[in-house]
C-alpha cells in the first residue's frame, strides 16, 4: 500500500518553458515545487493505494479518452487569489478532454474504493507551482507570471501511475506504470 496518484506529465520542452517562465518570478513565503514534481493530477488515490490493483483495473477496462491536445496556460490560485495557499498553471487548451479523462478514471476506479470525495470541488486541471504556509495575496504573482500560454501544445496519450514518497526535502514521485488513454 502506498500514497499514489494518476497524472499526465508534460514533455521536456514544455517543462523547459515552465522553468523559463517561473525562474525570474518572486514568490515570497512560497515552497516552490521542483521540475521533477510538475504534472497534472488526474486522480489522487490516497495514502493506502494498492498500485497493482489500480494498474490492472485499466487492463480490464481500458480508457477510451483518446489522445488529448494540451497546452499550458497562465497562473491562477486554488480558491480566491486574494487569500490563497496554492499557485498553479492551468490549461489554455485541452481542459474539456482532461475533465472527460478524469471522469473515466474515476468511473473505472470507484468500484475499487477510489472515488473522489462528495464534498470535493469540481475537477480543476492544474500543475502546482508553489504552496504557501499562510493565505497569501497571489494576485501580484499571477500578474507577474501572466495569462499567456506557456510552451508549445503537445499530445497526451498516457497516464502515469505514481507512488509519492514524502520526506523533509519534499515529495519524490516514483513512476510505477504507464497507462494509455485510448486511441
């Protein structure tokens, strides 16, 4: 049993563009995520996920989302920008595909006990770039990062099942399986 999640990882050229966009940005009080942590979580599986069961579920019931055309958009915050703790980059293209994929993943895994909480908000496709201990006015940081697209568009055709190992230095994400999103 492990802490785990399913995610889409942008290709290296998109990760390079994210790094270039974020490098000059000042984020006082932030704990920035590292490049090796940048991904779009499709579904968090909790702290006690059975990785073999999750991976085999998609062998029995393959996804049918097809290939998504994704492009990273500008910065935003989870919650209200005026008092937020999580800063992220969203999608300027492919948001509907990502929501449909998340719904398929949830439908496949819900019978195994991996359903999203009823109280959780609607799915938001996001790549977390920083966390703040205290609620922070992120409007200036969002303005500094900008609203325009980050990097080129890319084709997403697989999910990655990650194990997440927590430590004082931050989470380490270990790839455990690659799962096709369908044809």
